[in-house]
């Protein structure tokens, strides 16, 4: 049916302001996980993106410190406030990932953590008595750190990326790209994209039918840049009496905010200023729903198996009185 | 999970109460996540909003007129020569108690914002002789919408969820001036926990301002006395003083005394406004001195539409869902969710762990074997040493004995007194010679204890 414009002003278009108000009251959660070997620049990059010292590097400082034997999961939560908008930001570091000689299974803890958050949310969602506003701990974005100077993806990267992209939004970055010339970066990015398409690894952003032309163009330009070749820095250097956030080498100064030097600005804008809401929503609507669907199907199958076993066993007693698991409706609901 | 809403944070506006351990940090410079609401805004505009409004009241109280006045004639299109009193078309659900439920939907766009407005009418309510159960079909309708939503929420595939839950119910009160009637009280008591109730005094043009005031006071007294919850705009500490005072003003007018009109009248200064023409004057719909229509519209559409939707979702639906699930006997079995995911993980971990253990075992036994071998070697070596020493000592002793025997025989042959002394000395020496040999034997014995 066509939607006629209202001639006299009714005024419901203010609903968007009403929603903004509700939103300001509540604030939102943002959970980002950092995956990469130690020394890839994870902590510095995250601190640069949010312009504040959020996380400490988990690298070894002295020789006496032991090299971690397993991947640890270290979530750290802080609250940031900008213009009245509050975000409860959780950065999840993964020290120990990829640091061993034999890195078989170093991703297990990471995947488990991500899935556990989905499971916890599902559990709370299915409770008969639940908080309607469930505290969202699901991982909204994964920054995956690639090694600069490699010829494309390493075998470990392929293994891990395959698994990570199934459960969360993955954004591949090269954090210490100051050792790569612009040509080398272009070549590296092209190689990485070829290898990802060969291995059918799909990273964020995804395309969807709801996108309009503006969205499509924006997503296409972001896909061009992936993986983001960035440089992180928490230091400010004086260049011609102007403060510059960057790194000073003997042969020059890198300004991380200069788009000709690195992709830092693009990465930050993409993550925070244009796609932040999308990251959260895609996590809820794609990754979480996938997880939920597979869990519920498994439960259904399990119950079907148990019912079949009980029927086959001739009423042995175990399968007869199953307590209802979760609120799957038993009777047909009246439709309006 | 649901289109357009960011479901995080505590339900009541009590601030950041959930993540107790979160610390606050200052940033250097503009980061940009404060753009989040704008991103949501864009998305919501693309998707549009739902709003379902139900009107309940006896016929002739002006329900349809009011709806058309609120939404500028976009819901019930008025053809020439007709007015709101002509019967409507719409999806009808016949009910034995004589109350019909009819629903009309309209898509309205304003400044790019799309609203899917549904108005549910209840013709026949209160028009029968026996109105005891008049409230029942309405309650059932509201609850069946909750059921429909619950079913959709629990589906395995949830990509399309249609939300047609009732967001607000306008209850029309007859302008008697005498407080609430029995049917009004019955209705409100049954419905107030399932829907946002907004009582409205209909056809307020029969009441003088003073009568309106008194009537309102009586209605509110009845409502309080019977413990009925009605929807009231509340402010919290996030709001600016202007909003707080606006909310107070609106709340002070509840229940709204309204007049609706689809006709236009011409004022004395020539302007055309909605109103009703009487011989004694003109009542203007949008004149705040004449009636509370503006306040009602302000609250319903311009300030509290989102609040109404939110309350329906967060509070009314949730309590219905909880009651229903507990009544059906659902007990949350937490262990089920823990099993599937970590089971495979656990197996993998166990495998890795077993492999590690095996490796360690192998290493340790190898080390043990090596050490045993070393020790054995050492002990063998010392055994051999001792044995050879034993031999050499034995030989020297033998030699010494033979020498002494020789000397002894020479001395015994010469027959002198020195011989006896020498023989005695030789005997003593002989005795002491036995000891070293014995000592060797005992040493051997000791050595054997090593093994």
C-alpha cells in the first residue's frame, strides 16, 4: 500500500529523538577481542584508536618471565563518555596466542570464549524470568593482527581466520606496517585478499540485501582497504612546533593521523564513526542467531533421540517424563 | 535480535548500574563513538516503526472521530457525505459477547520517518444489556498478540518478527460527572497489567471547566482507590528542566478531557481550524483552553510514543511471558546449554592433555633409564677396582708369607734361643696376617649391600 504524506503535521517523526533519549539513558556495550602474537602492536593500536591508555601490553618484560604455554583470555572493562554517550568498552586480550613453537590449538580458548558469550546470552534470553535489557557481553569485533613482511597469510592465520570468521566479525589489520613501503602494502593486501577468497574466509563487512547504494559504496571502499595497514602510537612528537601523534625514526616522522602514511584514520572511522552500530547489530542478528539456531536444533535432536530411545526401550522410564527444556511452545498459539 | 533497538543497560533510568567493575577513562581528543545514536537513527528511519493503538468505549463517544483527528484523517478515510458514524471495513473477529475487534492499518510517512500505525477498534463494547464480560474479548485479544510475539521469539529461525502488540489503550469515559461506572472499573482492573491504560473523558464539550476539574478528581480518586495503574509520563535525572516541567504539565491533565472533530470551522478572525460549531460558540479542538486534545496528542505522539512502546516491550510483555512460562511448568535447565558447546571442546582438550601426559611419561622413563644405567656402570667399575686391589693385596700377602716361612725354616734349623723368640714373633705376625684377609672379606660383604 502506498504511504501518503501527512498533510498537516502530526508529529510522530520526533520518535527518533525519543529513541535517542532512551539510548542516552542506557548507554551501550562494546566488546572487542584482540588476536595476534605478542609484539604485533595490539595494545598500542587499541590505545591509539580510543585515544586513551586502556590496556597494558602483556609481553614479557624480563628474561625471568615465563613464556606463556597457553592462550589466556584477559577481558578489561572501562566506561568511556563522549558528548553524553556512554560506552562500556571491554577489550579482551589474548596473551600467549601463537607464541609457542607448536601452536596447534592455540585458538581453542579464543573460540571458546566467543561461543561462551553467545551461550550466556542465550541462556539469559530463554529464562522465564529475565532482565529485558540483557547485559551484552558478546564479542562485536575481532581485530586480527597479521605479520608484516610475510608473503600473505601464514598457515596459522588461515587456520585461525577460518574458525574466527564463523563466530564473530573479523577485521584484519597489520599493526606495525611502518616497515612496509606503499607498494609492498598494496601487494600484501592483494595477496591476502586472494588467499582469503581461496580459503573462503569472509571478513567483515558483509553485504546484505538491505543495503542501499550509499552503504554498498562505503562497504566496497572498506573492502579495498582490508587488511588495514596501520601504525599505532601513544606518544606525541613535536614536528615544527606542532604536536603529532606518531613515531620518530632517524629518517623521518610517521604521523599516524596522516592518511598518506597509514590507514589508521580509515580504520578508526570505519570501526567507530560509521560501522559501530552495524558491528553490534550484525553480531546480534547474524552470529548470535546462527549460534542460537544450531543450539536449539541440537536440543531438538537430542530430545527426539531421547524420545525415540524411550519409545524403543518400551517405556523403560528414563525418557517418559522429560522436564521441558526451555520455552519451546507446546500448543499452537492463537494468531491475530 | 530485534530490529532497531539497542538492548543494553539497566531497564530503569538508574544510570550505569550493571557493570560494577567498569572504570571511567578520559580520552585525548574526539574518538567518534558518540556517533552511535546517529547510526542507529539512520537505521531506524530506514526500517520504520510500528505503533498499535486500541480504543475502547461505548458507541457514540467519539472514538473514531478522535482517531481521525489525531492522525489527520489518515486512518479512517472519510468519504463525502459520510462521517465516522458509518460502519467501518476492516479485519473483523466476531465474538459471542457482542464485542467485535476490528483492526485497521495505515502506513504514514512524515519527514522520512515511516510509521506503521494500527488502530484496533472494539465496537459493541458496553452496548449489550449484560456487560459483565465485555472486557474479556479485549483482554484475550491483547494476550493473543503477546502469544503471537512469544511464539515468534521462540522460533528457531527469527529473521522476520512482526510486532503487533498493543502499545496503548485509550479508554473512553462517559462524561457523566459522577466518577467511574462499574463497567469502567471492571474493565480497568482486568486490563491495567496487560496494557498501557490512558483514560480519556469523551465528548468533553458537555462539561464546564469546573465540572471537568471535579470529574477528573473523582475519576482519579476511584482509580487510586481500586489500585488501578494508568500510564503517566515520568521524568528522570537525564531530562532537562524544560522536559521535566512539560511532563508534569501533561501528567497533571490526566485523564484527558477531549473533543475531536473532522470538520473545520472558521474563527472570528477568519482562520480555519478543526472544531465544532454550536449556537452558543465554537469549540476548537486544538485550543488548549477548550480541551486537552493537544496534551493528549503531545503525549501519545510527540513525546512518549517510544516510552509507550518500550513499556509494552520491557515491562508488560515480560511479565506476561514470565507468568505464562512459569504456569506452563517450564523450569530453566541450565545444564543443557553447557553441554553441547564445550563437549567437543572438552574432548579436544582431553586429547591434547593426554598427548602431553604421554610425552611427559616417555621423557621421564627415558631419564630414569639413563640414570639407572649410569649408576650401574659406576658401581660395576668400583666393584672391579676393589676386586683387582683385593687380588694384588692377596699376592703381596702370599709373597710375604712365603718369605717369612723361608726365614722361619732357616731359624728353626740353627737351634738358638733367638730362634724361639723369632718363632714366637713369627707366630704373632702370622696371626696378624689373617686379619687383612678377613677385612677384605668383610669389605666385600659391605660392597654387596649396594646392590
